[in-house]
């Protein structure tokens, strides 16, 4: 009887041979398409589409190289299915390897001894490069227990594999959980595309991994629907996006754009620091009315007649004329900038008529002496007059969102007029000067863009780009023509074709425009009006009502996955319940799924964090940890003056256990960063920066400061305490909520004495 490991090795060799052949075929087809030429624009678009598809296929095949096959199912009928990162078939199109997202693979994640879905045995296959290094079997039909097969326990699928993965040191980037997806996670990953799915889960429940694997699953099952529009993933901070950045590529999917709220607006990354109070005001739903009023206020109605001079003739524009023109322009239901030409036409017509009445009047009191031609010439004169242009800009200015907000923030009177519902203190939080932007400004810029419409700058840019492309193409044609051979008899008629005989500069420029090789994410990033097939929001509880409005615009079909934990809400404008967070934008059009198993945080740490959670919400229940490490959290009462140097020493000691996260208060951040210096294994950050991240060891520094500085300090402290997978240390005076917790390590007080440690 063949060794099971060797048996799986033989299967694995077949899978990799098939993968290599498929890669070679795809690469060959790609090269053929790249050298194929065509002058037909439609054929060119089709060719470029095929090239993009082949590149995507090749990327998926390359991504499957590591961990190609990781599971096997043996069913009651004697059929064997191998589960892997992608699906593979033999030359007769018989399945060799089943994609983990396929319906046939689902029992690998949900089958139990109680409900085995026809599966007798589930095998977990561990590989390194192209070699099988271990297998672990779970016997799911207890009447047919195979020798050496383990029994499933605690409702955890592949418990040994899962615990092994959890106990492995972190690498600084999130790994795919495709081998260890649990039944409760699988149910959410495979949930239907339509509608808004809210996933509530405490620390360590795998919310982020579930969201990313759900994106991969949806791209697999709804590729035709999602491939052209893509999926938007919104995360809490740039560090988080780097942390999760390789998960989807490792699953062979790249039709996803990853951003923070600060990056939602094209050509702008908002990084200006801002007080929590100002951010909270900007995030209120009432700010939508403020922006709307600010736009309306720029459609100025003068109280007194305005005089304007055209060629030494003084014209008077009455308030009633302006009011009528404004009413007609507004009645069109257009954006501010779209309605501006209609308003301007009415004003120009009024001024032209008045101008004609003055200079064309019959001295003897008869009819006006000007005809239609004369009136049109006068109209051109009025339009060209700089004073008239300035007047129109005052009455109904052409505005960009940036112009609107800079003017609004920098003028107390404008603020008071646009935001009477805000208190003087709230308006003071908004008052500032300059055109740099904070993350909380981005949803307001987006709101303003919806009301203002195109200000003409994009069109001007496109015209300039087009002109440059044609000029460049003309230069290329001139070079090609000039370098052509002239070695023929001048008396003979030449039949040599040149580049100019085949196409002109405009056609050549159009050909290059058609060949848009930008990724979907790049094309979506450049277009504020891009709408996505699906949106995923991580740490969704942190978003303000205005941020939700901006995200909702990017997915009018309301197909979303929102993951988070309302017990971890740190932002003053975030929601402390999903009803509160979502009702203003989505009403009750969402469904809730809850996760209750903690796969990351050890039970010893959750015992401590539970004391904080009970203060946050006495009715809340912490997720149940699936494992214990035997290592309790420890605490050291280090004086503030010694904390930075002490933490630096302890963090370097903790590196032996893996990646170290040092989470501290905002006021201590720079001091601790300077003390620790650089290094890939130690990351120093605030609670806001630690959202969504995990480390092998975590040192929480100045817990009292975290409580005091944060608008929701207890929730932030709960986040800080639950970022570790193995070890937790707390440094500095303890707040009351932690002081009497029985979960501390009972080590002797002198173990971490600052004096003795620093002396060494």
C-alpha cells in the first residue's frame, strides 16, 4: 500500500505539470495577440480586451504556484476531489483540481461529523514549494473511521491546521486563509451578491480575511458582472492597506481597488492632521445641507442695481432681472456649473437689450433703429466685455469643489449663512485657511462635486492632452517619412508607401488612446463618477454619515459587504450601533451576520480585554477564543519619564517571539518612535493606526493616556489590548478598569523594574 504522503505527492506533480502547460499556452496566446496588427479601431479594442483577459488569466495561474493544492475530499460514492487555489482540467476537460470557490468545494469548509454532506474523509495537505510535507485527516463518517484519522473537535474545521497557522509568527502582511476557512466564515464568504451584508464580529473573528476572500469569491462567481466595474475595498488607514495588499493577488484576483476614505477623491490624498472635534462636525449628516446652502449662496442676488460699463455706455442690472434669471436656471434641475450658461445667457440678453435701447434709439422718438444683425453684434460686444465677465463670475461663479470649500472655511460670514444650524463653536472648528485637506474633508468635496458638476477643467485637460497626443503623433510620422529611402530615379513614379500614406496624425493618436493599458483600479481612481459592482468596507463602524454618502454614490446598486465591530468604534463621528451608523444613508435595507469565534486573540488576553468590554457595553459578549497560549498578559508600572527607553529595550526582547506592535497614546508616539528607531520587526503606532492589524506581541504604552486623549477612550483601549496573537504587555499606570483585573501574570514585581533593566 502506497504511503499517503507519496500518493498526494504524485497527485501534486500532475497538478503542477498541468499548471505549467496551461501557463505556457496562455503565454503563447498572449504573445500572438501582442504582435497581431490591425488598423480597424473596433478590432483594436477587441484585441486589447483579449490581451487584458490573457494577462489576468496568466496572473491567476502564477498566483496559484504557492499552495496550489491544499485539500482533498473522499465521498461515500468513492469519488475523490482535490481542492486548490484554482481549478484545473486535463486535456479531455475532466476536472483535476477544484477551485476553492466552486460549489463542489464547499463541504471542505462546512462538513462535520454531525452533518458530513456525503464526505467520509477530509484531508488537509501541507506543501512547501512543490513538495507535500504533511497530511492530516479528519474522519467525518464515524462508522467508517480510517486508521490514524483524527476526530473533529469544538466545531473547528481542520483544528490542527488552524492552530498551526495561528501559532505561526506573523510576517507583517496578511496571509490568505483559504486553507483554514471555518464554517461560520464560509457562510458569509458565499453569501449572495445582492444587498448590503453587515458582518459584526469582535476581535480576531477574521472579519477582514472574510471580506477579502468574499471579494475573490464574488469575482469568481459573478466575473461577467464584476470584471468591468470592479470591487472597491475601503480600509481604515494606509498601513492597513499595505498589510492586506497581497491577499487578493495571492488568490489570483486584481480587479479590486484598495483605498482609505482619504483617497476616494481623484488626484487628491488628504493627509492634513485634524482635531477629533473638527472631524466629527465635518462628518455629520447636517453637513450635506451646509454644502447645499453654500452652493446656493454663491448664486448671488444683489440687493441694489449693479452698474456695468460696455464701451463707455453704463448699463444697470436690476435685482429683479437677476432673480428671474436665477429662478429659471435653478428650475432646470441641473448642477451649479451646468446651469451657469443658462443664467449667463439671460443676463447677457438683458444687458444687450438695454444696450440696444440706449444706442439704437431714434432721436425723433420712433422705433429702435437696430436690426437683428446689429443686435447680434452688440451681443458679441457685451459677451467680450471684461467687466461683464467679472459680473457673471460674481453673480454665478464657475466653481470647483476645492474653490467652494476654501471660500467657505475661510469666511466667518459665509459659514454663518450656510450653517445656521451649527453652534458658533462647531463653526469655529470648521474655520481655517488654505487648500490642504484632511480625510474628513474628502466626503465634503465629494458632496460639493455632486452639486457643482464639471467646472470645465477636465474637458480643458482632455483637449490639451488630445492636442499633445496629435502633435506627438505628427512628429513620429514626420520622423518616419524623413528617414525613408530616397534611392530611386526622380523621373520614375515612386510606388513606395510611407507612413503618411497609411494614416494621419489624428488616426495614429486615436490608436494610442484606444490602447489604454491602465489597470481597472487606475481607471477607476481617475474617475470620480466610477461606480463599482461591489463595495467592501472594513472597520465600517468608524465611518461618518458623510463618508457613507460618498461611498453610497460609488455603488448605486447597493451591493456591499460592511465588516466591523461597534464595540471598537473610536471615531467621534462613528456609529455605536449598526442602526445608528447606517439608517441615515441606507434606512433598513441591510442584513446582519454575526461572528462569535475568536481565532486570533488568546483566551488569556481576551479575559483581560473582557473587563474593558463590559465597561463599554455591559450587554456585549466577547467572542470566544479557540485557543489558549498559557501566557498571561503582564504589566509594569513604569514612570512616564522612563517609558520610552524602557519600551525600546522590552520591544527588542519581544522580537524573538515575532512581529511586535507598540501601541501608544498620541502624545507619546514621537517619543517612543525616536527611542525605538527603525526596524522591520517593530511597529510603533497609535490605536487609530493599529485598526485592523495584528502582531505576535503587543506592548500597550500609556493606557491612561489612550483613555484620556480619545473621544471614546474605553473602546480604543479595547482595540489596543486585542491586537496580539501570542503575547501582551502593558506599560505605565493602569486606569481603574484594568487595575483590579484578575487576568494579570503574577510574576514578581522586580521582573520588569525600570531601574535594573535600564542599568544593563
